[in-house]
């Protein structure tokens, strides 16, 4: 359902609640007001994204992907502030299947913008992992530094430390005929 339609329905239901309250039907007015508030809340927080986040927390990516794919055109169905989060969720799901293909989602999420700093740090940390997989150490270091700056709540410090340790191991490896051999 389009976001404009949700807003119109919410205004109509809230208007009906006010009319009921004016005519003395307080019980029904309060109930309809709560329903209108719920419809208005879905304007700002899409139910498909909330359910997809729930399944991602439970690590059930197939169900999370099902719910995200129900959003056919995210530019029309989501509030503008949610566009970056939609791409972040799609990138997280895609990174489980094909990590190198998820790069476009993380970059788009960063360009569209997100309000929470730990989500920005998560996107940059994921981009650092993709850069390491591509053997691009300079870009990976840049993304790691940006991720550590964006992680103001220190929620991803352990993952950043682990990534830095993997980057140190990357220096010790030498490419030999398609495989990797460690130098001693």
C-alpha cells in the first residue's frame, strides 16, 4: 500500500474518532483514535520492515527476505527516512548468500543516509569486509576507520578488532598460483 494512502486513511480514521467524541461516543471515539494512531504509525514504521528485522534478529534470513520482498517499490511504500534502512537490510540478507553482491546495497544505504550511528558503522564494517575479500587493503582500512568513528556506542568494537586482526593476517599471506600460502 502506498504511503500516501496510509496517510489519508489515518487522517480519515482520526477525524472519525474526533467526530465520535464530539457526539458523546467516548468509548468508540477512543478505540477508533487508537486504531487511527496505529495506522499513522505504519506511515513512519513499515510493518514489513519491522517483521524482517525481527526475523533477522532470530537469524532466519529466508523469512526476513520474504517480508522484505513484499515491499515492491520502496520509494513509494516507505517513508523517505527508511530508504537507507531498507537497503541496509537487503545488504545484510544478500551478504549471507553472495557477499560481494551486497556491496551495492551497503553503498546505497550510506548515500541515502541513516540516523543511527551504529547502523552507519555496521554498513561501513560490512563494506570493509567486502574490500578485504577483494584484497583491497587500503579501502578496507578506510572503511574500518570510518566504522570505528561512527560506532559511538561501542556496539561493534569487538567485530572491528577482529577485522583488524584479519587484516594483519592478510599482510602475512602470499599469493601462490591461485591459492594462498602463509609466509613464515
